[in-house]
C-alpha cells in the first residue's frame, strides 16, 4: 500500500513537471510568434538556396499533397510562370500515382498545367518516388547531370530539395520557391460598427497582428521545426 502511494506521488510529480515544461514551451512559442523571427526562418528555408544562375532546360515540379491542394496549386502556379519564361524547357511532374488513371494526382496536376497554358507535349512524369531523395535519384533517368534544372516546391522544402539534387549529382540546380503573396487589402475593421455584443468583449478589428500574424507565425514555427527534423535525418543518412 505504501509503495503504491509512493509510486503515485512520483507519477504525479513527473506529470506536473511535464505539464510545466509543456506550458513553458508553448509560452515561448507564442512569444516568438509575436516577433518576426518565424517569418525570417521560413524565408531563409525558401531562399537560402533559391538562386537562378543557369537558364533551365528542365523544370521539375516536386509534388506536395493531393489535387486540388494548396501546395500543388501554388506550385503549379509557379511552374506556369517558369514555363512561360522558359518556353522550351521540359516539365517533369514528380508525384507518385497511377498514370493509367485519369483522375490520379499526377494526371490532375498535368491537367492543371495544361489549363494554365503549359505545352502538354513538354510535360512528362516521375510517378514512383515518395520522398525528395528518391525524386532526385529517379530524375536521373530523364535528366543528364549537366542539364540545368529548375526545382519548384514549397518554401519550407526548398533548401533540402536543392541539396538532395546536388547530392544526387546534378551540377546546375536552380530553385523557385512557391511563396504565397500577401493580400494588399486592409483587413482592419471597427468592431462596434458591426453590432452584436459590446460588453466585456475586447475589440480586435484594428489588431492585425493578433488576428493574423500570431497564427501565421505559429504555423511557420511548426513548418520550420518539421523541416529541421527532416534535414537532420537527411544529413545523417548522407542524402544531402
């Protein structure tokens, strides 16, 4: 009975300490989200290797989620701009899926590119790889190592993608991160003018940081943390 009580006390202390640590961690994340640090960390992941030093002969669209999805639609938008800037460049859709199925994700991605004006005769697929390392290795079947390539992917994945392709042997790797563009509209408003309850409810209409920036920066922190873990794994594996 005494041993059981002692174990319960130790467990409760451990649980209390764990909850305190979680609370401190969350507080630090919130405080950090009120600064510009998460944005600049996200920006660094997207731009630190995003140079355009060679005229690309092949544009590689590194697939993200399903179709439609925010990641794939954003990347397709940027591929369209790149394809119009370099009209003779081939486009490779690197996304796993069944090419015999017209509703598969890679086929829908191709349809999106064609809809945006990309020449369908220049579009091919890499439908097997399920991670960035495999995409880089499989692209060796279609692209010579000396051919200038342009990678298009989400900003948080860009640094790792470039380093993976260089590690795989590609000598001329350009990069185009698919950043979102901020809206130019002023989203502030006057709470009381919209009616509703006004007692004991603070006005937030003029506080853009609280309504948007805080949550965007918390999202950036998650993306950065996930990508740092991925880059550490890739580095330890010798993939980048």
